[in-house]
């Protein structure tokens, strides 16, 4: 066995004159254990909620969105949609399946006999919208039918659950849609504003309140007509590249065909940057706050080692008189801090992983499914987080033992033995 670690282990396990040194050492190990376990659990919870949010958003939103940089609408939307698809397909198999769809939209006022409310109406192509958005699979009432009826007298509209509730609408109800942009023209030209009668054919729920409360969908042709947009215009071109993790690479490829001065290309992360920044800040804040537990435990390591050095001055003198070098003494006490940090970190990792495993398999901390979308707190363990937390705890433990170990190495054998004789 390595001599420094052997002596350091004997120092930790031996009976001391000052019993509270043993207590402080035990508190140090316990503090590191609790701190490491708490960090692993909290970071895993944040990972679980972030993955849950991403799954909801990516399932509903496109991987990439192309919009005009200086104007409201994209012109020649059909050719741009084909160009985006061909540009990404040229880089296969990096992007195994590429789909693109033109989207037209704007603010619309909905009027019925009970209420009136403004919302965002989007016109989509029924043949391709299912490949770039999860709207078609998010319908919870009615059906995703946005094609005009055979007589072309009523538009078909699908609304978010919150929006339909605000308007007090049920499937099959008729409403009047009014484009605000035509009101000014109607006033100045003394002509009735452009309106359209529509039928609510479906209600969707995306788990995103902004979408559910303020969005509706109809056909691309109907939206262009109602918003008085050109026949080939689009508010955006939504793209899916097969895998959301390839979004940034796909964006770099599209920038070659879509100049940044004319087009803006955003990934799914860019569309919700504020939300992700908040989640990242909360994660960092939790890490820093819980790290205080480890800092306190590390300070206890410093205190216990300092008192151990004071208690073992005579033994240090004897070791030096027997030929031990200052370097060996430093390694002995430095090894003691390593042992304390390693035991505490290992116990914390085991405890943290055990708690995460229990939550994953047994759902110890459940949630009310009437208020939340998941039955229990989600947990995802990233081994990188475990390694970072363990490394931080070990490095801090090593730093805590540096100063006491140096002091132990500076003890002079003659002085230490003389003090022992006096005692």
C-alpha cells in the first residue's frame, strides 16, 4: 500500500485526543455527500424539465424558419420552398428527410354573437404542414380540416383550446373573420371591410399557452385572400430536417442559398431563446446555491486537517526524526484530504443516482395530472453533470488540504519532540 495513504488512513481512523476533530471530519464527509447528491438530483430534474419542454416545442414547431429580413412577406414563396428543400437534400445523408412548407399569417379579428377577440391566423398547405409541424396531431376535438367546403361559402378554421374557450366556441359554430388591415381602407373608401364566414372544425392543444390562446389555422389560399397578401407570398417557410440536433448545421447550409441581408433563418432554439436563457439561468443559479453546501464541507476539511496537524505535531516530529522528508509529510496530510473528498464524493454520487433511479422507476414525487402534463417529476441523468459535480467536489477537497499539508511539512522535528517532552 502507498505509505502516505496508509498513514493518512490510520490518522482518519485512529482515536484522537480531541474527539470533536472526528466529528468535524464526519460532518465534512456528510456535507460533501449531501451537496454532491443534491446537485446531481437537481441538475437531473432540470434536464428532465428541459427535455420535456423541448419535446413539446419541437413536436409542434419546425426545426428551421425562414422569414424576410426587411419586409413582412416573402415573395415567390413556392420557389423559395423548393429551393430550401433542394439545398438541404444536396447534403444528404446529413439530412435524411427534408420537408418545407410555406406559411401565411397575420392578425385577425374574430366576431360572433357572444364575443369578439383578435388572434393570429395562419394559412398552411394541408399537403405539407403535417411534415413540418405537429399541429395536425395536436387536435383534441373535431378534426384538422382546413379545406374550404364544396360551395366555398365558409372557411374552415382550427383554433387553440384557450382561444376557443375565450370565444366560447364549440365544434361546428360559425364565426366572422375580419382583417384589421382592411378597416382603414374601408373607412377612407367608404366601403365595407373584407370579412369571411368560417366554421370551427377542430380544436388543438399544444401544451404551449401562447399557441393555445392566440393561434388559429386555415388554408393557405384563404389566409392570403383574407389578409390581402399576394398569391405567391408567405409569412415564413417552415423546414424540418429529420433531426432537431442537425438544425444548426442545416442553418449553415441554408445561409449559402439565402443571403442574410434578405432572409432571416432561425432554428427552433432561436424561436424560444428567451425561454431557454431563463432555464439556463435557473440551472446555473441552482448549481451555485447548492455548491454552498460543498463549500461549507470543504471549509470543515480545512479546519479538521489544521487541528489534526496541531494534534499530531509530536508524531510528525518522530516521523521526521526517523528520516521522513517534508515532502512525505505533505503527501500524508494531502492524502487525508483526498480520502475525505473521495469518500464524500463517492457516497454523494451513489446517493444522488439512487434517488434519481427511484424517481425514474417508482415516481416518488408525483404530480397532479389534472394540473400538470406529466404524472411525476421528470428525471434525466447526464453523465457529464455527474462528472462535473464530482470533479468540483474533489478539486475543492484537494484545495482545502493544501495549506494544512504545507504547515505539516514545515514542522521541525526537534521543536515538536521538545514540546512533547514538556507535555
